C-alpha cells in the first residue's frame, strides 16, 4: 500500500515537470527569460557609458571646487589679500572643507589632471592650475616671513618647509605631472624643495628605508610608499637623472621585503623594528597606497631598468591578492581579509583606478581584471551622493596592532582621502571603456580582444562570432 502511494506521488511530480517550460524557456511576469533577468542587487551591474562615468566625476569636481577656495585672506578681518606684497603674518589661505596643501589634495590634483587627460574637459585642468599657481605665487613672500621667524599659516608652512613625507610627496608628484604637461608653469622651485626633503631629510632605517619615529622608533608605514616613492620616480622623469629612478626602485623593494606577505598577496600596514613577531593587519587604504605606488613607478621607470620586472611581478601578485577579496557589491573591506569590517570607499576607488590602469597599460590581463575594475567603479559611483560628496570613507588613520583599532575607525564625507581617488578612478574607467572591449554575454561582464559586433544576449566567441 505504501509503495503504491510513493509511485503515485512520483508520477504526479514527473507529469508536472513535463508540463512546465524548460529552464531556458521559463519567463517572469514581464515575459523575460529568467536567466536573462537583471541581478537583484542595489548596484547597477553591467557596463556604464562614458557619459555616466563623467557625470559622477563632474559632480565630485563641482563639490570640491566649492570646498577649496583658492583665495588668501586676512585672518583678523576676513578680507581678501590680492597682492603678494600685501602678505603678512596674519595672511592665510581661506579655509574650506579641505586643505590645498595636504597629501590628500596632492592625490586629488593627480586625479583631476588624469580626468583632464581622459575627458579633455578644461574645467579639470583649470581646477589644478589655479591652486598650484597660487601656491607658487605666494611661496616667496611667505618664505621671507618664515625666515624672519614669523608664525605663518601652517598650510603654507608645509609647502616651504616640509616636516614629513605627508607634507611633500603627493603634492610634489602632482606638480611634476603638471609641469611635464606645461613646462612654462612656475613650479620647479617648489618641486625641488619638496624633493630635497624626501631625498635628504626624511628619517630612514639603517638600510635606507623611509621610516618614522612613531608610534615606536623606526616604524615603517605602508602609507609612506606613496608619500615618498612616486615623487622620486617622477623626478627621474623630469630631470632624466637615473639616481632618482634607482632610489624609487630601491625603496619599493625595501618596503616589499618587510611589508608584503606573498602567501596572501597583501601588504601589512605597519612594521616596527623592535617588534617580534611583526603583526599583520591588512588595512584597505594602506594597500591602496602600495598598489598606487607600483602603478606610479611603472608609469615612468625606464623599460630597461634592472628592477622593472621585479616591480611588475609585485604588482601582479598584489592585484591577484586584492581581486580575491572584492566584495560582491564591488567594494573592499576596511580590513581586507575581515568581512566583518565595513565596506570602504577610498580603498575601493584606488584599487579601481589601479586595476583599470594596469589593464590599460598591458600589465594585467583585461579578461581577468577588467570586470573587477568595472565592479569597483559601480561601488565608487554608489558612494558619491547627489551633492558630489564621497561617502563611506575612513577618516585619517594611524598605525595600530589590533583589529578593533581599524574596524571602529569612523567614516565621514569630510574625510579628504576619497575625493582624488574617486575622480582618478573615473578617469581611468573612461579610458578602459574607450581602449578595451567589454560586453555583456549571458548577463556577465566579459572583456574581449576586439570589438564584439553583436547585440545578442548570449554568443559564442572563438575568433568569429556564432550565435
């Protein structure tokens, strides 16, 4: 009796299956085949247009333009100071949301210059030139006051008397990039002052590695890869002197020796000479500074330089380690290997730029990393609000040796670290869309060696298109 009941149930199920459409034929309420339905996530999965990318970038540019006035004022009266000869100890840069001379804004200048190159939109060039030319114009007068022991605006002091790599490297690199585009810009004196600090005054380990005296003596910060090394590489490009290239390459490999963990393909944030063992915390933005440094160095390091291959191999290993940890919404986590920490936008924007740039330069395979870069851009785009503010950005962060320190760092739209990377990422994504050949195939983002001339939702590709 029980056997008959089971057989009857099986027959009913089989008849129901036979009567239903095949998986390829099943449709939803809108008569769309189920396997072609768009993914049910909050991101816009797929391939953006150049116009869509630029709209996001333009919104960010408009916001930072309003928040970074290129104006001098008298701090007592608030009145604008127009002429350099009228500058005195009470003169300062007008305060906005962000500082024109900080390392975050050095990153922003580089990103905005890249946007000008990618889009041809003069508004991007004008943004950078206006601020860098102001600094060049006022520096001689403030330098004179400073020599006479005047207590000048600290935002200008870091230009004429850098005290740390943070003061020097990122702004220096951006100025070199501007000067390489237009050799008439009066930036060389500032560039030489910055580079002199980096090369001759920054504290170092016994083997020459850039280091700090905090939080402990001889602490190596991954951040300092970016704060010091690209400027040296670009000084090589500017001057043609190999000593700068050699210093940049040497520093990259010294940092990697202490900080890169090959089995994970990631860099630890901090290394302290007196610590044993060396704790390993994979902070997102610091790993961004590292891979951005590799890209910046490879952009200018001569093809025949003896360390070029080693640096290229390091980039590939790091990119692979990062790609494995991308969240399905396109972001990366604050602590990269801890998915219980929040999704963070500045690191995501830096990785997006670097992955796209490395693909465009031929250092990484487009088929493997192009989709990673595009998904990263979708995350960056989603973090830019209607005002052009970049959300989900971790505030400035020191060095810690416990997970809680990183996991509970606040995020804020006034954290300056997100703005340059967001524009820089957009600029490179525009180049990616123009230079590479992405196409949706069976609802997935794919990259091809040549333009695919079909609008079919599914197609085979083996040198010819068959569908």
